[in-house]
């Protein structure tokens, strides 16, 4: 919408989800293992170094595979995969200039301790969210406590709030299908931008409810 170049590096699940014409660059892997995650990381680093995209989605999937097949979300296999993901995120962060770039770290879903996801449990639909760089309020937390607090509410965000938050960071419109709200308390925004954003989100939510009700035959 605002003329930005976009890229994705990660699992080929995204290939049918994102129209190819909407991508400036892409790199897809099929496997869900260490080698695939490293290849996705390397490709993302090339995108960043070559300034091939303004917005890059990097998806590391070994940790999801561990959750499904390695014993669940609380398993040693999941912790090992998470450690490798941390190292790769550290490399990506090191390639950014956080005076002008923004790093957003989030999971597309959580896992039950015994494995699996898809239900309404908090551990599935909420994930730790880390923001750093341009457009971010340093030290801000969702729960209002200090950044180092061990209270999960200080860092855990609802899945539905990510897309609106990214839209604000990118300077584009709130997605028409968004069910959540932009997490403006975490962002550095001029005061005069907050009221127009509030109105835009309220209008988008009303439109979504109207379209949803029509789709299911309700009034």
C-alpha cells in the first residue's frame, strides 16, 4: 500500500499464502530442520545486506517441528531448537542498523507442553513479543512493569495484535481482517497520530463485524 519492497525467507507454507506478485524477493525451504533454518537465515541476511526489501519476514521452523515431534513445548528438543533460533536471531539483529531498522521477534503460535496447538489456550494464542529499533519505545512493556520483569503479561502479546502493530510500524493501513489492536504503548508515535489511529481501528473493527455477520447469515 505504501510502496515498500517486501520479502520472505522460510518455510514454503508461505508460498501459497502470499501472492508472488506482492513479493520483491523470496526464499523457501521445505524441510523443518537445522539446515533449513540456517538456509533461511542466510537468505534473509543476503536480503538485508543487498537492501532487497524494506520488510523481511523470516520464519524459523525447527522449533515447531520439535514441538510436534520432539516431545512437546516443554521438551528438551524444543529448548534446544529455541537456543539455535536465538543464535540465528542474534546474527540477524547484528546485520541491522537499529537507528533506522526495526526488529520484531514473535512466534506464529505457541505449543502445549505435551505438544500441539490450534486451541484457545493462552500458551497457544499468546507469545513473547520483542521489539527493538526505530519506532519502538525503549523499555516499554505490555504489562506496564519494568522491562526485566518476570511477569509474562509484561512481554506476552496476543497473536491477533501483531498484524495491526506491524501495519503501524510500516506506515500502512490497518489490515481489513485484523481482529486485534495495534500495541501503541510499545511504539514511539507522535501524540497527534493516536486519535486518527484509534478512529481507523474502530472503523475497521465495525466493518469486520458487519462482513462477518453477513458471511454467517447473522444480523
